[in-house]
C-alpha cells in the first residue's frame, strides 16, 4: 500500500458490512474520498447468509454475499476506495489519527468511522459450522420465515433466546428451547411470555451435541448433562443459536466508552464517540436491532456526522502530520 503510506485522508472507514459500505457511499458522494479497510471478514456477517428477504429493494430476495457486492460496487462507483486490509493499531492521542494497517502501512485520518460489527457466539461444534447458512442460524429475525410449519430448536436461556423463540412461533409449528441449566437467565417478563406460548417446549439441563445432515439440517442430538442420555430429534430442520454476540471492538477498549459487553457508546442520537472525529456505526454500537437495514442507516448517519465534523473543524493536516513525523 505504498500509494497511501504517510498520506492524510479525510475519512477512514474500518469494516465493510452494511454500515461501513453505506458510510463509504455517502462519504464518497460528499467528495470526501473515503478509504474503507474491509478487515478479516469482508462483507461482515451477511457473507454467511444464504437468502436475505427483509432488505428493501430486493423483492425476490438476494444472497447475502451478492447484496454485499452490490453495496461495494455502488460505493466504488462514487469513488470509495475499498481495500483488503486489517487495521491493527490507532494512535488516539494526536490528530490526525495515526492508523496502522496490517502492521506495516501507516496513514493519517482526519476522521474515522468504526463499522467493525459484531460476531455471533457459536458453540464451535463441527456440525454446527458445516451447516451454517444451511439450516443453522444465529438470527431468527433474519431466517425464521424459512421454517414455516417446521420444528426448530433454539439454544440459549437469556432474553435474546426467549425473544427469538417467541418470534419463531410465528412461523414454526414447534420451537424447542435447549438450555444447559434448569432455569432461564431471561427476565421474568420474557420467561412468562415463553412459558405461556403453547408452541414452545423446553429441554432443561441439556446441550446441543450434534447437528445431523450433510447439506441441510436433518435433525439434532441433544445431551442431558444430568442423566447423560442422548436424545435424537429427527424432525428438526432449523437450529438457532442464541447465546449472545461479541462486538468487534477490542481495538478501542480503554479509549472509547463501551457498555459491559463491549458495544461502543455514542452521544445522543448522533454517532459521535468520546473522541473528536471518531464515529461508530452498525453492530459495533447497536446491541438491540442488529439488522442489515438498521446498520446501513447508522452508516449513513456516521458519514453525515463525519462530513459535518470536517466542515466545522478545519485541520491543517500537513502541519499535524509533520508533528507526528518528528
């Protein structure tokens, strides 16, 4: 990346899911010449999604990777510079911010948009990983409609698991909750809602041992950690993992304010963080909705916030960069 070594840029975007690519589109149309580093998972979580049916503009649905490619091409059309690269360090004590990519390329950013997303927590079973996107999912809102009149299981015992179990009953004929303890961690209200739903059943003190099937889910094996018995549910066609998400924000720990889980906190309705010129968007700052369309919306807001910030804060980048290089 010799062409950007020691260059000072208006906008650097970290992460290339719906939030990052939407931010790149808006920043490019504002003539801010953004550069977007796509990180270790170009395209974000949607690269693991087969069919997306709930994003406006795709009436017939679209494959997740195809949608991300459409996002990327639209941003590039207006001049966004999309690059494979992993931001490994940022020096937050001076402006413009010194950014290191792949531990070797150095550049300077007047503003930074964080769009690093969040990763679903998985059980790390080989069968689970093999069938991700083929009946195994971490998003009931995204994929529940594919399982109309079918038996699905959901793994977890917190609020998210109970909310998604209840949501799945809109489509599935039966939802079995697999929980490793004998009581839920979810709030009383969420528990009551789940217990009162005739379509939801519970397997207590149990863990998912294996997902059956080679190309699609054809059943599951459930291990009871008290009796040590294994039960096979051969009519299950969908597996939903709801044991939480981890925001990809380790790079910003100790610098930006986060909640207990690691989601970046922003100011009011804006995408502003604690530091001037640094903005957060997408799942890195959204622990609630976690949808492609809401992530794209925050990417738009972050780009507009960055544009306004740059207009209101003239930065003598050459002088500041020279100060860095001393």
